[in-house]
């Protein structure tokens, strides 16, 4: 019996495929079900089983109606284009009559589409095929669950958005069911002046691809931080800036036999981070939209590049107003003085050695050197200079591609100051910088009507991030004359 059921299910699948390919109507689907009954007289096909076949025919019918509608819309657009090409921009009397006839046909098709869709929804509510042994073969619409929204590529999605924009600009209903499902039925899609406040969501898989690319950029700073994804818009952290040798916080004591325990307690202060919104708005031409592969490559390159740049800029030196407070504005930075009689725009062996001494051992094991590209010749001088010890200070190989200085990797950053200025070389422990990001990653949408008259479609990406130093002040060591910090830089040498 089980093998018979499996064969029965296989025939169901083959017949369903044949119906979809040949465009059978619901009546034809019923006749196909009769064929099964003749093959398996012992199988009783219920009304719900027949509905399962009829649904396939309805889907094909719905697709045919929508295809016909798209053809009529194209004819209307051709009439408008012909009028636009003339000096007065007006349609002829014959064109007006033809346009009105096309519009009437479209309205009729819209009614047919609505009726077939309604019938299909009714069929789907009971569209399951019951197998004799109690198993169930169900049919459901998975378009809303598809992470790509029914599209094969991002470029294909963008082309569909353009078609919806053109249709809605003419006051017509959007015809692509994938767009309608994706946007959960937008109601304000026809206003040309609606700007970027309205749009169509980008399928999650394409959104996540852009977000992943923005955090995988070689020079991205966000992955280096102590990052926590959050579902809400803020997060409060308990901050403990006490040390085992300080006057507050948790302490350990040697205790004599029978001696009284000494109390100690954590010293915690709350610190709250609230997400800031970073928006990238990318206008693209209609020609680029029509070239689907090129559009996907373009947006997946330029969007992460823009997001990474602005995020890096804020993590480095943001003022905390509507954006993260960068480490350089944290009030925790320690500035190491230049050497006596040190020349302008130079970096000496003692400079980097003294900078290293201003970090705790744990911080230094995580730290990286961040330098301006103009500083690289000075680092090379440390490696190839006359002093025999210099070669052990800087190795131009390894790290982020720019070598290793005193055992820690070197990263070249365009946000570092030019050579000779403060922050042209810094030693940074990014794990002492705390960030939060929106758990669902990047939020992406399209603005169909922005710059519509210019033949442009805008794609918008919004990224929410907040950040600040985990500490509010440098650390006073147990023994030693100098404070220590996760952020150390060299004073100006001008």
C-alpha cells in the first residue's frame, strides 16, 4: 500500500506539472483527476483533492490575464511616448480614442484578475490531497516566505520595481504579484511627488548580502569593536571602571584563620547607547536598471562602500550628535609627547615604544596601529634605518597588508590625520569600544518616484548603529607614574 501511495503521489506531481505547462483550465484539471480515478478505482478523490488540481489551472489563468494586462499597459506607454515626442506633447484624437479603449480593457482585466485571485484564494483554503494511509500532501503559496521574494537576482527585482513605477505613474495598479506580496499592498504608490517616504522593501536575502558586504570590507572598523546586535533602539550596559588595586569595586583579602570577612561590592554605573540612523540613497538610471546583472554588481559594491566609509568616520571621530561618539572624542585618549628636538613630520623608535607603554597588557594584546598612508615611509625608516635594533621594531610584512609594528598589526586608515599631526599614528584597542547595531541588519527599500522626471530610480539602505568608548577615563596603574588607556596617540610634530 505504501509503495502504491508513493506512486500515486508521483503521478499527482506529473499531472500537476503537465497542467501548469499546457495551461489547463480548472475544468481540464478535473478531467485529469478523472484519469486518476480510472487508473486507481479504489481511490476516492474528494472535493478537496479536486480543488488542489483546479488551483493549478487558476494560477495559469491568472498569469495569462496579467500578461495580457502588461501588454496593454505597454501600448498605452507607447502612445504617451509618441505624444511626448511631438512639439506640443499632445495626443491626436485617434490616439485619445485608442488610449481610452486600452484603459477600459485594462479595467475589465483588473476585474477578471480580482475574480480569479478570489477563486484561487478560496481554492487554496481547502487545497490538500488526502492519501489513504493518513498522510497529507498540501499546497500553499510560499512567495511571501521566499527570502528572495520570488526573484532570481537583485537586478531582476530592480527591473520589476521600474515596471511598477511606470505603471503607478500612469495611475494603474501594479501588476507584478511578487512586488505586491513583498510590499504587503502599498496604497500610496501613484503620487509622483511622494519622494523617498514611500517605497518597496528589498527582499531579505539581497538586504543581508549588502549588510554582510559592508561589514566584510577589508578596512571596516565595526567588526573590530565589541559589537552587540539589539532588537530595540537602545541598550544599557553596566560599566565597571574599578581595578583590583583601587578604592572601589570587588576586592580580595588574605584572611587569618577565624578572622572576620571583609565586605566588597561591585561598583557599576549604567551607560546607555541609542541607535543612530545612517542612510545611503543611491539613484540609478533607467538604462542601468534594465541591465540587471550590472545593477546588482553596482549596488552591491557602492552601497557597502558608502556605509563602511561613514561608519568608520563616526567610529573614529564622531561627535556623538546623531552618530556614534568616536574614540578620538571619548575623553579617554592618552597623548604621548614628542621627543625633545624631534623633527617635524617624523616618527621615532621612542615614540612608538612610549605609546606601547601607555596600554595595559590585556589592551595591547588586542590593539592595532592605525596610521595615515603618509606615515608609511617613516615606518619603513624604522625597519631600514641605520640602527641595528630598528629591524626588530617594524616588519613591513603581515598584519592588514602593511606590516607589524612592535608585534601588533598596522592598518592604514584614511581617517588618520596627515603625517606630523596628532592622530597620524594611534594605538587602538577596538574591543574597548562598544557598539550596538540593529539585529535585523540593514533595512533596504526603493523609492520609485524620487527624481522620476530625470529617469532615475532611487535605492535606499538604512543602517542603525551606536558606539562609544567602554571607559570614561584612563586607568591608574597599581605601580607606575603614567596612566593607561585603550586609545593612545602621538602629539603633533609640526
